[in-house]
C-alpha cells in the first residue's frame, strides 16, 4: 500500500488516465480470449456501466432519485441512430452527438427535478420512463413506431484483418465509451463538484451556507448523469444496431436503479458490479427456469423477480452493496496482513488494526 | 493509502471476473463439417413469441414444429441425423430478438435458424444472419422483404402479404364493387405490405386506412375512424389478438361491416378463444362468423385431407396439450418443408449445401400452391385459396390462385397436391 502510493501520480486526471490505460490493456487482452458471445456480454456490461456510473453520481452522491434513466438512454439511442442513418455521421461523432442531445434533454428534466424532492421527483421521472417511449408510437414516421429504427453494424477497420470478429469490435467500442465515462466521472467525483454534491446530499442548508448553489448543483448532477445515459444509449446502438421502444421500457429504468443499489451506491466500482449483475442475472435466471422447467410466462418474468430478491438480500445482508462487501473484505485482508507482519517482527499481542478513515 | 490498495485489489478482482466469464463460453466445438452438425444430429434454432402481444396463438407454433421433428426423429431422422430444435422466447420485442438470435448463433452454435417468427422482429436479425452466413430458412412472416435474393441466406415460406392483399383486393373488386373499404393494419412491413396489395387492386374504394402499434391495446380510435368514414367492408391485416380487439370494439360501437382478414390473423380457434378471454366469456367466434379470408394450407378442420390427417396424428402423439388449430398446422407444415430441405441437402450437410438445396426448389408439400424457390427468388408460397369462416370453421372455396407481388395476372392453380407419402420424408 505504501509502496504503491508514490507510483501513482498525485494529479487526479493523470492518475485516472493511467488507470484507464491499465483497464484498456486488461480489456484488450480479455477481449482477445473471449468467444464472440462473451464479447457481446462484455459489450453489454460496458454500456450498462456507463449508464449506471452516471446514475450513481446522481443518486449515490447527489441524493436525487431518477426512475427515468431508461428513457434518457432511449433519447441517446434514437439520437445515435438518426445521426448515423439519416445524417450519415461516423460512429464516434454520433456517440458524442447522442451524449450532447441527451445532456440537453437532461438539462430540461434537471431544471424540473431541482424543484422536486423524494417521492415527487421519483414520480416525475417515472412519468418520463413510462411516457417517452410512447412518442415512438405517436410519431411512427420519425421514430419507426414499435418496429424501431436500425443502423448497419459498425465495420471493424480493415487494418485489423478481414476475419476480425464483429462482436469483439462492438466490445471495443462499448468499452471505449465506458473508459471515457470512467475518466470523466472519476475526475468529477474527486473534484469540486463531487464535494459539492456530497455536501448538498447530506445537508442542503449547510451546503448553501457554505456558498454552494444547491439548485445549480442539482441541475448539473442531472445533466452529467443524463449525458452518461445518452452515451450508454449510443453504445447500445453500436452493439445492437437497433433503437426500439421495446428496449427502453419501464423495466429498464427500474433495473438500472436496482443495479446501482446492488453494486453499491455512490461508487464507480459499485456501478461496475451492478453492470455485471444486470448482464449475468438474466442468463442465470434463464438457466434456473430451464432446469426447473417453468412455464414461459413465469420464465420471462423471473429476472425481475430475481432482481427484487437480490435487492432485498443485499439490503438486509450488505446495505452498502457488493462494493461494500468488497471493501469490507479488503479491510479484513489488510488487517490480517498487518497482523502477520507484526507477528513476524515479533510484536506483542496488543495489535490494533491500522484503521484508516472511511473513504467514500 | 486505502484507496490505492483497494483499487489494486479490485483491479485483480476485475481480471478474475472477466477471466471467469471467458471460461464459461468455451467448448462446444463440433469437429464436423458445419456448426451444429454431427453424424447423428443437426441442431437448429428459432426466435418465437412465447409471451407478449403476439403470443396468443403463435406460441403454439414452435412446440408443433418440435412435435413434428420428434415424429421425424422417431422414424430415423433425416439422412441419419436427428433434428434438435431449440426455440427461444423473444416476446415479439425486436430488442429481445436480436439478443436471443445472437445467443443461438454464437453460443448455442446452431446450424441454421428455422421459422423465426414475426416481421418487426426478424427484420432486425436478417443482416446479422447473412453476415454470419447462417441459413435462415422459412421465416414465419409474409413480409415482401424476403422476396428476390437480396439476402442470400434468407428464405420466406408463407405467402407474401402483398400477394395476399392483391388476391383479397381482386376478390373485393369483383364482389364488393363500389363499396367503401376501411383497412385496419399493423404498422410495420406486414400491415403495410398487405395495404399495398389492397390499394393496388381497389385503391379508389379505400376510404380509411388505420394503423395500430402492437402492444397498445386501445384500438377504439382506429375503428371509430373507419366507421365514421362509412366503410362497408373492413379489411384487417392484424395478428390474432388485434383481430379480436378490433371485432370487440366494432361490436361495442354497433359497427357491422363485412369483415375480411389476412390469413395471419383469423384462425377461428385462436381468435374465438381470445374473444372469449377479452370479453370474459360473453363473446366468441360469432363475432368473426362470415369473415372472408384466405389460406395457403388446407383448412385444419378438413380431416379428409391426408396432410391434416398426418398432422393430427403427430399432434395427438407429441403435442396433445395444444388445441389442433391453424397455428399447430402452420408449425408442422413449416417443419415438414424444413425436413424436405434437409433431405435434399444430402448426407454431406453444410450450410452451403442446404441453401443450394432450397434454391433448387420443387418442394411440393402441404401447401395448396407451389413455393417459388429458385436462385433468384427466395419468396415462399406464390398464392392463396380464398376461404370463409362458417360455423366457426375455416371453409375454403374456389380454386387456389397464384400471382406475383407486381402487376402480373392472378391465375387459378390446378396442380395436384401430393400426399405425404410421396415426399419420402416420413412413412415412405
């Protein structure tokens, strides 16, 4: 631990860039090993991570709830499809465009949201999740109705070889989006805005007295998290080549919220665990339903029931989510290694584990 | 201090998790000529609406196909191979279709996709299947999209909706001349194809065309608009659930036009059951009595037909829990055509040999008209026979008619329907 510290630069941005480069290397190696189907799962984990990371900043750090993030993802997805197929944009600018469009939409929602608290905010964003996908049906000529809009699959650059699997390329795109989101959000969370968010979450009056503009902080949090949802929606399009209302139903918004709570509220690592859970839980439940030979009606609803059960389980057993468990485990190991070292040095029995301050 | 340490630990955990993920996906490599094929078996897959808005009726199709394959397998399979049919639920939701189809091809490594159901759904995976060079046989959708040979791996099966609309429209022109026509259609290539066919024949008689989105169960605005336009004939290009919803709404509004329904949405057992369910037992097949429709397969109640007799026998043995209706017949007839294609592909089964065999065409079977397969034409049945709902049963009349989706003439087809024993698939 003390050995590691000096090697990581003190400057936040540089440190996060280095970390991102490390992740990129790991993901690169892993994606070469994975089968096409598992690359597809990796891609899904990546775009879910983007959405969850944004949501966890809003809810975990900012204390604002949103049941409408599925709808914001839909905005990003439709924006990406329209930019690619109708305006002929390349993928990366289209992803950036989707992010900006959704951020603008998020500003509008955020301005409303900043005036609402608790259940009222939940209700307003819920209305967004329920109502927005209906627009596609209302304007079938613009949005393709229930049929949705499609784009051609992204073509891997020819320099990668003709046999380069599409799924690996899709995983790279989605992971790229995830890394960008990680660097941006990690900087934000550690910086001035993260502190402001936490201050506002914990006590609005105290935060206002300290000179923080509460309403502005609320809106900003919404904009940032909407931008992430938009990027996630764009990455979703890059992976599935499709934007259709069926992909962005209320269940998606609810499972996003479940994801951040399961993973651990307010932490980017928690968002990662949540994303992994969101992708792997349905396939486990499918296998479970298959082995129990349940009827199709039960089977199609089982993942939601499992989310619910997992959520209750986590709330009872580990209120701070998977990340909380991981942290506790890390502390346990650290305590143990400290103990061993002291014992090896011939220290006494009065070992007190070296407690460090709780990190957010 | 804490942070760097936990970060390093978590990095390691991440690598471990991803490595575990990599571990699950390996294996499954068949050493044979093609994915999903061994000396004794061939594995095929499908996406089907087992739940969701299209499930009523259509959820019976895949089990019926599976039952027919079980029957074929019990008689020695095809070229010594047993057919292993895996179908997955997509809930008629295109997003799920993409996910389950990729899973079937990339994870389950199926040899071919068979009878993938639905126009809005299957159009989302056609590009993927063709890019992966997976034979995509006998799509359960009459979308004109599969016509021609734009997609080298994809073949339609049931009658193209445009051909169907054209033949129905021609009948309306002859027997309902000057009457006002309203069209109630699903807002995708299915409904739009049918509408195009109708308009081609009787465009000047169409006074109102109202689309619906599958999933939105309130169809009162559409039916009211058609009633207000004064339509005396109501043409439905609907899935069974929406035929039922439309008829219940018409009944509530006191609107009683001559009903004309695409063969996709009229199976009397299914629609009757839905009418009963939606009205809590107050309505039934009476609401579709006298409806005009068409079919490319013999009526499931025509027990004198040798195909119906065979399918009924297989149904009673392997699929007895389902009602014997048009959906079951559809599933079995498509399965029969697939068995024919497998047989024609020969002992050295590859993806190329299967596609070549279908392009050779000439599969005579349960259909009342011939299929159109050739190297330049991947569309399925080239026509339909008109039918009417009488006493809650489908009764065909007149001779089968064939045509093309373009401006070609509509002609009667007088070819002889073969008997199942002639095909040499089973019992031969």
